[in-house]
């Protein structure tokens, strides 16, 4: 199963450019990405209320369809749906009928028969959410919660919201993504988002064994030397070493990786004094990042987690709104016919 990039824009957007699925950042405009950030900003305040709910998805059923394990992503999607007043069904695929041989298509048909309105999909195969979006009944929104090495668009957008909160802008910013770029769906989505939103420069810093062959075609500059790559940075995003996806000896050792590419206070000092430190989590302390940096004054890692709920609320509400609008137009067209 591969990602269906050419059709992603037409698949994701309604006829008038509203979001109806959220599968990838490829092809999405700066205006739409800014709308997502602005909508997420408006939801930040909901999390500070005594009663943390708005009625935007009241009466709607959201199914968390996770074929891969996840703690942060799944729990923040669940919280986001509940804060939008949706009914939420968490499906543990490892114990579901799929593990007994039921096909993905049959699983979807059964879930649709329960009158589900939205599937939040996390899958180990690139392109799975695209396949599902092409297969489901019209009116059911699909949100990509991470697919293979392809994309993790909500993580990238919560990272963009965090950057905008702390820097106030994207133009002129120099941003580096450091570590296991090869296995990171997050990095691909971050590079797309940063370029679309107008960052001055996106760098990736990693050993050659942890870089995809086509990385520069994504729109970034490659640095193999951490000291050189950290110069003049406004934002540094550290990535988790995804050892579960690695085949063969891509790394000499974790200790050697930390010496060359781990973020220590000494390396952070090479960046601008107000450079912020980010990490999508979970963090391997002492491998990717020093505890003093992860917990230090320049770290915004916990802000990212908080922003995850607001961004996922924004994407879910916007996609559902787009589905409702598209269905309304379809009914009008049917009436006219």
C-alpha cells in the first residue's frame, strides 16, 4: 500500500477548498494551514475552562482506529473529540476481528453500519488513511494519526502552533530537525509545513544512514555535522530514534549517536540564545537529548503536548464541517436534478 499523493488534494478538500479529510500536508495552502492554526488558537481557551467542552461535534461518533500502539496521539485525539462533545469509540485492533482475519474493508463496513462519522487512523503502512478515505461512504471524515514513514500531519501542525506561539511568525526563521529522519513520518510533515508557512530555512541534521535518499527534494538543507547545523538556529526539533523500525546496523551505538547528534547544553549554546527546543516524544533521555535541556528554560516540549489537543480539535471540527457542507451541496444538486 503506497501513499496516493497526486490525488491527496482533491481527496482532502471540498469543491470550495474546505477540509473534509486530513491525510497529508502535501498540496495544502499557506492560507488553509494558517486557518487550522487560528482555529486551534481559539480552542486553547477551552482547555482552561472549568467545563472543557464545546458542542461542535455533539451527536457525532468518532472512532479511534489505531493499528499501531500510541499513547500521546491516541489520548489527545480522544480528549479532543470529547471536548468537542462527540461520542468516542476506541478500537484496539490487536484484539479486534482484524486480528482474526477480517479484512480492513469489512472492518470499515461494520463500523460504518454503527453510524460512525469520523475515523482517526494510525497505521504502519504508508497510504492506509488515503485508502480508507477513498473507500468509506461519503460523509465520513478520515483523519491521519500517522501512517508508515509517510505523514503525521496533526503532529506537524501542533509543532507549527508551538513555534508560532513562541516566535510569533515563520518568515525569517531558521529551523533544524535532528536525528532519525529516515524513519520519521513527523519530519516529512514538519518540512512540508515549515516551507508552506514561509520559514527562511529548514535544515536536517543526521548521519547519512538515517537520511532518506530524496530528503533534499522535500525542501531542506542537509547537515551531517551538528555543530555547523546548530549555528543561527531559531528552533531545533529533536526526533526519537525509532529502533523498532531499524534494520541492520544503522547506528554504531546509542552512546556514539548521543556524542555526535544528541542535544546537550554545549551544542544548544551554538544556536541563537532564544532558540526553542522541541521533541514530538516519547523522549529517550541521554540518547537524543540531555535531561538538563529537555527540562530547561528553552524547552517547549510540554507546550507541544498541550497544543496537540487544540490542533486535533481544530482539524476534527473543520473536517466535519467540510463533510456537512459537501453533503448539503450534494443534496441541493439532487433536488435540482
